[in-house]
C-alpha cells in the first residue's frame, strides 16, 4: 500500500484513499515496511524517492516501531503466508488493534482487520 500511496495513489480503491486521508483516522507507517522496501530498493527491484518515508511522516503518517510483542506474535500465526515482513505487519495489526491495508490476497486469509488497497 505504501508504494501505491507514494507513487500511484489512483490505484487505491476510493474507499481506501478516503480512509487514509480522513482526519478522523490515524495512519501508521511500519518500520517493517520501510525495512522491506529499503531491501527491495537496494537490490534494484523497486524505485522510490529517497525521502519517501520522511515525506509520509511529514504528511501525517505515524511511525509504528517493531516491538518484541510484534515479533513474538508473528511467530504464532498460522502458516498461510511465508513472507516474514507480511507476517510482522499482520502481527502488528493484531497486537495494536489496527486495520491493515493490503492488496495481498494471502494476508486477507488471516483473521486480521483488513481493507483491500
């Protein structure tokens, strides 16, 4: 969702875009997402502006760090998805009571509050 928001906001569903920009909603940027995107950028698999994360924070996104509780919860999830970053995002949403925005159908198989990107 972060890549779509940063580069292609028109790809997001209207309801999702509206939820993200709604002043009544807090929107979080996970350190796990920044880490994963940074690895993809370093391998040449993704191009994003170097300052995409600070810009998102400047535009109202809240930083969500990774805690021991998040990491521990990610290891107890059913094996529906093998990507450790996605499992960590699922665990964060569950631990913090957050809605996860994703286009990944495997994530949507989990019992986690989610909104399709």
